[in-house]
């Protein structure tokens, strides 16, 4: 009978993984930083095209509300372009992340020794599971549609109370209640996707499980093992805590004591790295519990059997 | 344990929802209010106005059916020089009678975000109209049919100049579910534009015409001054607030009570009835006494009521100081219940206004609630006392009032924080309201357009409010604030208790400022085209003495770079242009690399569309700023300042922020 791991076991997996495979974490983070940096340069170029000769933009960026609104009004198309660049970066990252998550999970699952072996494992697993992850993303679309529906209905139900709210609890209370089902469902779906990826990675060579069947089996697994949800929720909680902490510290200090954008970029990458570490630690825990799952049907063998027959 | 957690969650959910609701329980009998000891006009004294239209009204509210039945006696004086053979009456509530009314057609059933409901129609019906005992109701006609917001009756005998006529009217009405100023919402009743009201005779002596416009979504009101004695018969459970002062209060049979209000030198009467309202009071100190300020709000809106009260007190004191003292004894501010705020909030009547918007996100420091109160209270000057025609020249009350509001808000809350001072963000009324206004140059209707004749409702709003405020602020900056404020004060005092027109406004300002302002008023208020100010070109070249071939014959010599080297100075050329129709003096600031600056003035008064400036300086020109002090609010200022060499640092800083949030999203969806 498989060992039943507790929350503590999952949490303890995080520092072990971060300590042993720090390079993997940093490599993934470097890719993320490069993309974020490219996004920044693209947006900066677009904004500079509109505003480099207009001093009012400097005032806007330095916190003058009137100047900011005036500039947005003046160059709406450029701001739409900025949103397009950001969306493009997001999309690109989503596509890249299938490879990066696959590689990371492969490393954490197979525990290779040495840099070369780790890099080979990373690349091989990332490439091997890429299409399976892509199919998994398609499988999650109906769930995401359900999440959208839950958010829409929840907010529609909360809206009358929110529009008539006189205090912040009256405003955020209904908002929290209205969005709670949507967030809960989203959390379940994201956790299911995480564990389905783990399963696809762990069993890729031995069982080559199909994406659809893995997704459906993982829904049952996650529901049966609430610790998976609690563990992932803790990760998101710390993620939010780091973000909120930074926002709190940065509030009222737009440049956080640094004059230039580069200094700002560096400071924020530190925050982003902390959050990446949390996500990495969560993946490590998920690998641990993923190992304890019942084995999936052996698709390769059944194909071989039918071929023999 | 799991069940316990679920139980606790359900209880918490229930408590949270309960906390969000505003259940007041069944209405209770209210204390009979004390009558006001003060006269309607502070200190009493002689009439301020000519009191042409005087009303005695008795009305009974059926708060369950939201119906009113009433009778009124109108005493009207023909102060013109020509005889009057017909009387027109506003029947405003018929705006809500059906979709054939001009109001419903022009509003498409929605005003300022509030929408008419299928079950909430409202109407007014004249049951009887008698003059000298003769019943004339059957002879009422609707000249704008199918619109029924104006009814006319031909008189059996014309009213000669100087004569008075007494008209006895009985009416019954159904209040609409409120979405445009008047009506009910639940137990709340805001009763405005509710009684048959006579039009106004305007025009030169001997050629007067009735001005009695049907109600359009953009038109508000226009009426003669007079006295109002209004007796309201309402359930004892109602808290009532009304224009004027309460002079009698008595309990009557059937759980009802009568409240009699008296108002002088006003041109309208409005009232509110609601069983759950609470009153908070304060006093505004003006130069010749105090004004009792009353704010009515439901208990859950107490915090906002305090903000509205303080804003109302400040507004009365500042408007009194800027223009003329508030003349009446009381100022009542109604803070409508949150579910009625969109429909009933933000409306002005003499001595009584409605305000809003009370909302959780209107944190202290976000001063939109205060601004609405200041604006509506301000209307007691611009329209309450200076009773301009809101249908024909809406800018004269709304826009002028907006301009004055900006001053008052600035005085009350600080020049840079008059509208927003929250979490480090700051903004003043003039700037932020200006942002809300589309570039006037793009609008096909000028400011001085009749409210019902604008190309669309957005153009009406932008020109009448923001564009007028921007224009007056620009003029103020051009002539100087002190002089302009003095001129506006003179205008207010000259036309209080009258019906000023735009022409009166222009003439008074020109007279007070001692200058012809046609170059400003004509293009700004009467024409389309706006202002298109731009820096066409700015450049610098190294300065040197003239080079080339000089002299003749043997004296001919060629001077080149060697003979006449650069002096080290720079010759800088700046070309500015204005392709719009509005031309106001423009300050130009040239900034140089050594940190020095030079100011120039382009004041062509419309004589030219461009100007070239050439200066020689020891340092290179790096930046040109048109209107560096931001005096001109007529057009957006973003392109008024230009660097000669681009600088992408700010863009990089902005991009760093945007990419940070993008990266945060990336971390949500990726590893």
C-alpha cells in the first residue's frame, strides 16, 4: 500500500528541492526574466515613440494623476499596443511554460546527479511531455469555461449589493462571496492541472498515459486528497503575501529609492524570484505526493498486446 | 469537525449578508416637527424679486400608491407691456407618462446611469382650471402633442399690462419610479417639478413671448420668482423636508398630519418624504448672519451626511463671500437612499438640493460627494438667484456654476487636492473635470446652444459643464483672477432676482473688466472650431557673423568658417501655430541647456495663425513650453510642451512597471 503523505511531507520537499536543484530554479527564472525584460523594452519603445518629446509624460510617470490621465487620453492607441505586448508576452510564456514545467518536474522526479545530467533530464522531459501538456491545456478549457461562468454569475449576484455598499466590508464582502466559487473552482482546476502534469511526467516513459484520461483521473485524485488543495493554496497564499508585502513597502515610493528603471527592474526581479521559489517548492511537494498515486493504465503494453494478438 | 466548519461558514455568510442589507423595519410615527422661528428670508425685509408668480398649494401624499392630489391658486402678474391672451403651464410629470413624451424620446428612458422601469410611469392630470369661476380645463390644449409636458389655455379675457390674474387649479398625479430627479423608490419620495407651473414672459417690452419649453432630457427649468405657501398632508410616519421654512405643523385624522411651508423669492418648490430619514444640522456663517444647514439621510449614510453637511456649510460661506450672501434662512440637503441615488441625487431647487453619490469607494479624500454637494448648493446662486433660462442657455447656470465650484472646492480642500487626495494621488477639480471633457474643437455644437438643440446628449454635457468651466478659467487666467472674481461678483449682484442672458453676462464682464472681450466670447461660446495650439518647429544652429562674399572690386573678400568662426552662441527659432478659431494670449517658455529660461508672449487676438520667434542665446534650446503655467484649459495640454531631443527614461520607468505586472501574471499561469 502506498504511503499516505501529509502536508508536512509536502512542505519539507520544498527546501530539499530548492537546495538540491537551485540551478534549475534559476534557469527557469532567467528565461522568465528575459521575457519580462523583452516585454519591458518593447513597451518602453512604444511609449517612447509617443512621449519621448513630451515632458508631460515625465510628470505622469512621476505620479501626477492629471498628467497621467491626459497622456492616456492623448495616446490611447499606444497604450492598447502596450497591452498587446503584455498579452503577447503572457501567451509566449504560457507556451514556454509547458516545456519549462515539464523539464522542472522531470528533474525533480528523476533526481539526476550533476549539471550535465540535470540539463539533459530537463531538456528531454520538457520536450517529451510538451505535446501532452498542450493536450492537457485543451482538456482544461471546459473547466475554465465553467470558472468564467462561476465568476460571471457570482459577480452579477454581488453587483447590486456592491453598487449600494456604503462601507468597505459591504463592498468587498459581497465581492468576496460572489467570486469565492469561481476562485475555488479555479484553484481546484489549477491543482488538477498541476497533478495531471506530474502524472504525465512521472509515468510518461513507463505508461505513456493519455492526457484526457490523466486529467479525469486526476480530478478524482485531487478530490479524494484535499491535502493537495491545501498545499497548493498555501503556496498561493505565500505568493500573494510576498506580492502584498512588496506593494506595501513600495507604496508611496514609486522608484523605491532608486532613480532608474534598471534599479527598479532588479528590485522587482528579486521579488519575482522569491515567488518563483515558492512555486518551485510547490512543484516539489506535488512530485512527492504524485509518486504515491495509483499507477495509470499501461497504454503501451495494451497496444503491444493487441499487436501480438 | 467538518460539519462544524461548514456551520460556522454558513453563519458567517448569513451575518455578512445581514450586515450588507439596510433593513429599517416598519415605519414608525415621527415626532411632529417644530416650526421654524425664522422668516423665509433671513432678517425678513422687502421682497428681493418682482414676485410675478405666487402659489398657494395644498397637496396630499398617498405614500402607498405614490400619488398626490392637490389644488393650487396661482396669482400671476402681467409685468410686460403687452396684453396676454393665453397661459401656458408646465406639466413636467407628463414627461414620464409614456414613450411619446419629448423627454422619453430624447433620453431613451435613461438619465445619468438611471433607467426608467416598465412599472414606474408617472403623470399629472389637471382636473380643474378655473379663472374667475369659469371652468377652463376642457379648453386646455397640448401645443407639442403627443408630448404633454406643456398645456395652454386661452383666456376668456386678456390680461392687460400691470393686471393680476388668479388661477385655481386642481390636479392629481402619479409619481414615477425615480430615474430623473423626481419620483419614488420604495418608501422614499422626492417630489420635484410636481405642480402645474406657469411659463415665463420674455422679450423686449411690447413684444413679450411666452417661454415655456417642453421637458427635454437636457433642459431643466425656467420660472418667475414668487412666494410659495404649500400645505402638505402626509402620513405621520413620514419625515418631510421642503423648500422654505416650516410655519405650521398639525396632526390630522387618519394618521396624517399637515405641514405648511412658506418660501419667498424662489422660483420652484420641491419636497421629500421618507419614513427613515434622519436629520443632522449645522450653521453656515455669512456676512450678515447665519444659515441653518439641514442634511437628511438614512442612518446608514450618517458618515456621508456629515461630509455633505460640512461641504454645504463651506459652499454657502464661500459662495456668499464670492458673489452675494445667501439670502434664505435654511438650506436643506437631501442625501437620497443608495438605491435612489442615481435617479434622485444631484439636483438643485431653491433652498433644497439633492446630493450623492454615497458609496464605499468614495473614501475620505475622494471628494466627489463633497463636490456634488458644493455644485448643487452653488446652483442657489447660479439659477436660484440668477434665474437664467436653463432650456435656452444651460451653460449660464451649469457652466458658470462649475467654474465657481472649482474656486470653492479649492478654498475648502486645497488648490491641488480639491477633488482627490487619496493614497498619494492628488488632483484638483478644474484639471480632472477638464479631462472629462472632450476637446471642444471636435464638437459640432458651440457652448451657446439651446440645451435641446445639441447634436447629442454627450455634446450637451461636455459643452455646458466642462467646456464652459474651462473657457471661464482660461479667461480668468488671461485677465487675472482678482479682476475676474470682482467682475463675476458684479455680474451676480447686478442680475440677482432677474433672468440674465448670455448677452448680459458678456456685457457685464466687458464693462467690469474695461475691455472688449468679443475676441474671446464670440469664438469660445458662439462658434465651433476650438483651439489648435501647436509647436510647429523648434531648432537651433550655432551662431556666427555672416559668412560669404562681401565688398566689390579689390575690396571683395570671402569670409568663411576660419574668418568668422562660431561665436559659441546659438540662434534658435521657434514657430508656433494655432489653426483653431479661439485665439488667446499664449505664454511661451524657452528652456536652454544651461538651465536658464526665457519667456515670450504670443498675443495676436486672432490676427494670425502662426508666429515665428528667433532668439540668440549662449546655450542651446532644449525645450519649448507653450502656456507653461497651464492657463489655457480650452484644449488638452499634452502637446503644449516639447523637448528638442527625445528622452525615453520616463517611458522605460513606465515600462518597468507594466512589465512587472505582466510578469506577476506570468507567474500565475507558469512555473
